[in-house]
């Protein structure tokens, strides 16, 4: 399938800027099924890049391949010039790439505080956790209020906030979010994206995977549309948002804003 590139700025060309995430010729899948084939993607440092597409397009396969949860069959993944493809997931996390999966993967039997403490302990750094906790509590005040509550008893939106907060405790250089709005009420989604906007202003690099294309394109600096494991459309926020028919052509109903 031919990729339609809409106004790709030079900063998104991998050979122009070295710092960032470079995915080149990535092939990945499950069993005999190949989900991604020869996929190229560049996420510049300090930018928010969205990956949108229908179910089964390969969005989660992409971020799992980057984070080490899934071993790529071929191709390369480099971060700030270092090849990370083939490393174990914990080794990739230590390099600052933290992945919040669609399943959130919080410890449901532990309290909110204990979940955050596990993330802090994983840093293997001596020191007081208070400043790290205060930062995520400022971002998500409800977590402070419910710090002693068992995580499994939180609402879906609160669990998503906790999952993001745990990743932030790990001091990410690249934060990868897989469907952060999935199954959540509109007001909760708004709160999460307000928090993401605050993170954007700190210069954090974000790879955002969303099925809600219109919302993701409006938020990200640059977006790519995946279909059948290939990038079929890409462009800046301004250019893609200016021609909504492009998104609708590739995504149909999944491009609609959720209520």
C-alpha cells in the first residue's frame, strides 16, 4: 500500500536529527502471522507522535516491539543513536523508554502508594521518594487522595492515571502510551489529556497510540495512520486536521470523537 505523506517536515526525517527514536524496516508478528512489515517511524526528541488506526492495524505490536515485550523478527530500533532492538524489556526501560500498555498492568492487590513505591524501588537509587510522589500527585490529585486505597478497587480512569504515574516515577525519556483513553468516560479522558499536555510542556517525548484518531491527531505534533501493518498516511497536526476526509477515508468510524 502506498504511503501518502502530507507535508512531512524535515525534522521528521531520520537522517536529519539523530536524537529520538528511530524505527527502520521493522518486521514483527505472532507465530506465523506477520503484523508489521518493513515499517519506518521516527519520533524526534521533545515531540508527541501519535499512531492511529483501526483494530488489528498493528499499533500495539509496534509499541510492544519497541519496549522489548515482543522481539522483532527483523529491522532495527535505535534510541538516541543506540540500537535497542534485541534487548530485554527491563534493559530498554533502564534506557528511559517506559511503556504503559493497554492492559495497564498495575498491581491490583497493592495500594496506590505501594504501586508507586515499586516503581521508585526499580530505579535502584538511594533517596527519598517524596519529591517523585509529589510530582505525580500534583499531576493526578486523585491518586494522593486514594493513596491508601487498593488499586484493584479504583475506577478504570483512576487505574489509567496510576499506570501513567508509575511510568513517570521511572523518569522516562520516552513515554509510550497504548490506548490511554480506551473504555473511559469523556470527562476522565479530558483529565488525562490535560495531564499529558502538562507533560508535553516539560519537553517529554511521547509516542501515543490511539484508536480515537481525531482526538490523537488534534493533540499530537505529528501523526501516522497504520492500516494492515503499514503506514498509509502521515503528517503534521495542522495539515491532517485541515483535511478530515483523509483520516475518515482510512479509518471510517474509528475517526469519530468519542462521547
